[in-house]
């Protein structure tokens, strides 16, 4: 019986060594896969860095475009406000001139060669005002031609 015990111990050690060798083979294959994954991860990281740099350049370009568009839009808005004020001033001046013409036509239609129809107020009839304004313009044009000749 004594001979059996050392053989059993040696067999158990041999089995444990076999399990250790199998575990080392498995661990070695996992390490190889991990190293392969490491190279793949390095490639992914490199691509990510490249994409990040491209995105940063694109953002910088967009910011510059936005600044330029803001400056251009501001200039156009200032021009539009100026033109609006000029148009308002011109419109008011035209309305003032039209009021003066209508006052002249309404107050003294005989000076313009237009006689109001009987029973109508000459200042309320737009056709009368237009006729008076045309007559005034024709007379002014005739005077200007006479002065130039």
C-alpha cells in the first residue's frame, strides 16, 4: 500500500500540471486576441483623432462664415434702414408738394384754366385736382422752354 500513495500523488501532480498547461494555452490565446484587439483599438483611436481634427477645422470654418454673414447682414440692415428713412422723407416731401398743388388747384382753379363743375367742391374731386396739377405742370414746362430759348 505504501507504493500506491506516491504513485497517486504523482498522478495528481501530473493531472494538475496538465490542467496548468491547458490553462496557460487558453490564457496565451486570450492574450493574442487582446493584442490583436489592441492594434484594432489603436486604429480606431487614430481614425477618431483624425475625425476630431476635421470636425474642429469645419467648426472653425463655420464660425468664420457666421462672423462674415453677420457683418454682411448688419451692413445690409443699416443700408436698408437708411433707404427706408430716405424713402419716408421723399414720400413726405411728395405729399407736401401734392398738398400744395391741391391747395393751389382748389383755391384758384381759374389760374390753372380749370373751372369746377357747378355745385361741386373742387378740392374734394380727385379728377379736378389731377387736371389742375397737369395744367400747372404744362405751364411750368412751357415757361422752362421759353426761358431756355
